[in-house]
C-alpha cells in the first residue's frame, strides 16, 4: 500500500482559495491537487456570479463582456428569424419561377458560405455559430438589402432594408447588451414595493391628474382630436407623448447613478462607464414601469367610465364620423358599447397622464430620495457579489 501524506485541514490554497483536508502520495502532489481544486471551485463560482448579474439585468458587471461572444450570440435566434423573413419578402414570386429559383440559389450560396466559415473556425459545417462577429453582421445587413434591390428592381427599397437592418443590429446590441428583458423582469417583481415607496407622490399627483383629465374627457374637442386623425397621425402623437416622458425621466439619470454609487458599497473598484450606463438603464426602466402602471390604471378607468356614461347618442353628437363597435355588453337591461373611438380617447388621455406623472416624479424631491434609497437597497446584494466576483477574477489572473 503506498504511503499517504495526511496534512489535516490545510485551509486555503495560496492562490485559488480551495480548502483541502487529505492529500495523497507526496508533497509534489499536494500543490497539484490544491491547484486543480481551486481552479474548478473559482471557475464555477465565477460562472454562477455572472449568471446572477445577467438575471439582475446588469450583464455589464461581467469583466470582458464581448459583443461577438456574449451579446449577438444570444440574439442569434431573433436575428435568424428576421433574416429569413426579409429573404422571403425579397422574393418576387409573381414574376415567375426563374427569379424564385435564383433567390433560392442565393440563399443556398449564403448557407454554403456560412458553412465554410464554420469549417474555417474549426466547427461543424452546419453548427450554430458560437461567435457572431463582423462577418456575420455584415451579411445580415447586406444580403437581404441586395436581394431586395435585385428582385424588386428598386434601389431605394434595398437601401431602406439595409437601414432597417442596421437599426435592428443597434437595438439588438442595446436590448441584449444591457439585459433589458432581465431588467424588466427584475423591476416587475419589485414594482409594487417601489410604488409603495413612492406613495407620497402618488397621493399628491393622482387626484389632481384625475380631476383635470376627468374634466377634459367629457368634451367634444377631446373626442374629435383623438378620433378624427388617421392611424399614422394618431400614433405619431401618442409616440411623441411617450418619447417626451422618456426624455423627462432621463434628465436626472446621471444624478441617480451617482447617488446610488455613493450610497452603495461598490468595493474598492468604482463602477466603469458601461456599468454606470447599465445601472442607468435599470433606473430608467424602473421609473418607466411605474409610469406605465399609472397610465394603464388611468386607461382602464376611462374605458370603464366611458362605457358606462358615454352613450351611443352622446358619441353621435361628439363624433364627425360613424363609430366602430368592438364589444357590446348587456347590463341590467341596457346595452353598453366599447368602441374603437372610446379606446382611442382613453389611450390618448392615459398617455398624457403618464407624461404628467413623469414630470411630477422628476420635480418631486421626496420621490427622488425614496426612489434612490429603494434602488440602493435592492442593489446592495448585487454589489456585494460584484466585489466577490472581482476578487475571484483578480485571483484567476494572478494564477494564470
């Protein structure tokens, strides 16, 4: 039986921090077991912490986050669907089978090219790329644009497709790179806690908001203003309200980030620029969801109120065109109607209410303090894990 060297509890390895109780054979093996166990332990913990950062909507806390390896690869299914839809849209089937076959030939050439690129990078021919770099993104932008211009015989249409694809790539980078879906989920779970923290401004703002909106809701001008324009002009106006609200909410984001960073224990390493931008995105979406909640409540209130009190005869006097009934309800022997025009007016009033609430929380000092305190408390655990994560990264680099 070979000799065993029993060293008892050796604590932690000098570099990787892996505890070790019993080491086999000889002193030379001791350090190797230390080293292997430490690497496995630290790497597993690093992966766990990085997954936690993504779950909290703060992926930019990850050291060395790469657009090609970590961002666009996660968006590969979405980009693939968009690419396929644009290729199909570029086909001019009515012009005959010749162009359809040429289009299919072009798609085949692209698939072969991507397969060869996989082989060059040491992957299987039909494997899903584990890295979406400049080559793949250029193909995503240019191929549908070129096919659209060729088969539709319209260079401007092809240029439009190219611009749209560039916008899609940029939005994908922002949405995935800053963890927008995770931020929405993270904030959604804590929405009512944050609303509870801002109950003071809610109590002050909502009654005044409902009073003025109630006065304007039962006026001919409001109904005609929101129902007479066509869909393009109407939704452009609604979008303008939403963008204005986002602008107002964005004004104080730099100060929010500074206050959260000052009030939080972020460790010895201050937040970098991308980390601060990611934190600003968390704050912005948190406030936007609060505004959205208030707007949705106002919208539901006016849909119900309009259904109950604004009869078909009154709407006929107010409107300049025939209305469209979406839903008819029997209520204690009476017929009530939910119309497209009612939904339009309720949406317009609710959007303006959201803009008003956004301005209110911008200028209310009590809300600002409560919001920063609430966000700081929620992120306390995340920043603790960041400190641990940076220590592990530094220890890995020293070991390497």
